[in-house]
C-alpha cells in the first residue's frame, strides 16, 4: 500500500528516523485575526515530534529550521503554529527561530500561543 499526500516531513540520520513534522496549507485555524500573513502564502506546522531517545539535544530546532527553509523554497511566506503555553522548551526553540507571538487561543482543552514566522528574504 502506498499512501502519500506530501505533507509529512521525516527527519532522519543514518537511516534512523529521529523526528517528523506535518504541514498543512489549509487549516481550520487560519481564520484568526492575529495572523499578519493569511493570504494563501502561509503554511501551518500541525505536528512536531522527536523520537524520545533524541529529545533534549537540539534536534527539534535543527528539524524546524530545515523545514522552514524547505517551505520558503516552495513559496511559503509565513509559517504558523500553535504551542501549548506550558511547553517552555518549545517556546524557547520557536523564539530562537524568529517566530513571533501572534495571539492566544483555547482549543482541545488547552491554552495555546499562536506563533508566526515571516520570511523576510534575509539570511540569518
């Protein structure tokens, strides 16, 4: 069986899966007033996972940075994501990758920060 839609990105090294991210171009959460870019050139990272044995070593930052580069190459001008407010390590990672706080919301019984990365065309 072959199932593919092109929205799952796998992070691997030496044939070992270290993590994965899923990305959507159409999201039910895009109709929020807090996004600066919401004109169809945005993408939303909907899942980020790192295998337990690789957590705490900076691999999430490497993976998300590479994902942003890939999305920008595909024409994405803005990357959106939601992070649980209590996930301090993730918040630090996203801030270090130049994501800005865009707003706050509640969903699925949790409180989230909405974060947005905007491609400025500069290397950094």
